[in-house]
C-alpha cells in the first residue's frame, strides 16, 4: 500500500477502472438527472390520462349500449 493511501481510501488504480467512480457526477450529487425527471413526469401524466380515459369510456358504454342495442358481447 502506498504511503498516501489510508485504510478507508480507494487505490487510484481501482478508481480508474471502477465504472461507478468514472461516471460520478462532477457536483458530487447523486440525485436524478433532468432526463429521469422528464421521463417520470411523462409516465405519471400518461397513467393519469389512461385512468381518466378508462372511466369516461366505461361511463359512455352505458349510453352507447342502450342507444344502439348492443349487448355485453358487442361492448367488449
């Protein structure tokens, strides 16, 4: 062990080959990047819209089946 390396330090040869250390953010933060935040927001909004659409369609099917005489097999 070199004289500058302490008991808890990482040898420089390991830090150079460690992919986690090589990809560390320069500000030292480990928070989400901008792309991750955008993907999370788009996914959350898509999930909310999908649930809303499901509720609207299931409510509309009641009137559609009465209006056009569609049975349970036709509504799907």
